[in-house]
C-alpha cells in the first residue's frame, strides 16, 4: 500500500487528493507548501482553497524524508535563572520559524551537563544547532563527525575553530570599571556566576584585570545568576569588607537587582550614594524605576539575526569556514551607580 493510499484509508487527505480537487498536478501542491517555491497566484489560491476544503496539512516528516532534512534546529541553552536568555530564545525561535524551521529546545541545569544533552540531540537528526553553552574540543568534533553545523552563541570554540556570535564583554566591563574608578570608588566587590559559565568567567576576568591595571583590587564571591544570589552574596561581601564596600560589579542584571534590594532593605544604604552597583545584559526589569540599573546592554536582535543567518548558511553550504562575529554592547548609565 502506498503512503498516499494508507493516509486516505485513515480518512486523511493527501497532496494527491488536493491536486485532484484543485485540478492541478501533485508537484504544484508540493511547491505551494514549500517556502520560496514559485507558484502562480491563481494556482496557489485554488490549491489553498482545496486544502481547506479537504482539511489537508502537509506531512512535515514525509517532506523531511524527501529533502533529507528534518527542518529542525536544536537550541541548547542554560536553564539557570537568567532574565536575559528568555529574550534570546524568543528571538531565535521567531527568526527560525520565519524560515520554516522548528526549534527543539534542550535546557541545561549547568553548562557542564552538555554531554547528557548531546546524547538526546543526535536522536532527532537535527539540521543544525545554536548552542549557548561551553563546548569542549571533543563535543565540537562530535558535531563535525555527524555533519551537524553548529553556531555558538556568546561563546567561542575551545581547541577547535567554530562559528560563533559574541558580545564584547571585555570592553563592556572595562567601561563599567573605568567609570567606577573615575568616580572615586575604592573598595570593590564582584559577584561572579557559576564557575562553569563561560560568559560569567569572561566578564569577571575582564573586570578584575582592568581593576588591577588601575591599581584596585576586588573581593570576589560566587552567585548563581539569580535574584537570591544578589542578596546572599552582598551580605557575604559586607561581612568580608566590614561594610566598607562602596562599589559592586555583578556578572548579570538579576544579581544586581537582588543586591540593590539587599543594600536598601537589609543594610539601609543609599544606592548609589553609599554603594554603587552595576550589572550586565540590559534586561527589561533593569530599567524599572525602582532599580534603573547601570549596565551594559547586549544587542540581542543583531546577535540572534547573525546566529540564525550563519547557521542557515552552513546548513545549505556545509563547506563554509568558521567565523566569529563580535558585537559591541551599549553602556547604559542608570541610577544604581555613580560613574565618573
């Protein structure tokens, strides 16, 4: 029994049924439902009308067998509480959907859990992947061995070249540090993210290096990118510095928001007169009137557009060489810090 007759036996219309109903060829029906394919407007109207009448929908799995593409892309992203990543995920999903590509989301509790997720990714025969997590040389090689193109988001390849899209965290942190030092701050603290977070480590190292170049030191404690971390880490820093802390650099905005609330409520400090607090990412809540966090905003739309474009190019032309696209962040002076 053919696939068409099998579907008809179950009462499901096929492309052949639509073709007969519309009085066109089956290939015309296929082109009508293929993005970018050429079909005369009147023919398209007839086909769509017949499809509605017969309650016909193209079989994506069958189309994938014909084209040898699943039209699915894996997105691997950390599930740590971070207001920045939902915006990234939304932008990526929308841009891929416009191109007729569906997203398979794989969420990591920690970036060190990539191997477990990759075992699942291979089962779905995805056409490519956008990965917002650290990949070691062996993991990058696994993508290459399977012919699955990958674009790293806010990461760079380690040991092996890989296509990547990054925000220039180093320049952003330098701008924040220089502004705080010029404003006369002396006692610095840094709230870092988890040690296996590539982005968090890059930001902390950049801030620490620039502080050292300017003759300053910082006490560093680790958080988990969430609101609670801002509270608990600020308490720890206040204890270590004997409440002499006057400038706090947070690896993301959510921890900065938690620290602002802790400083105001638990230590009754004036932010920013007594304590300046800065973040990174430029998420929506950082702009709320209660916080107005001084931060560096990442150009999410430009970065996601580049990531999707680079991945599509590599799916369609597997021989394209790896490249890295670096985007500058925008310093957003707010009301949470005094900058010089």
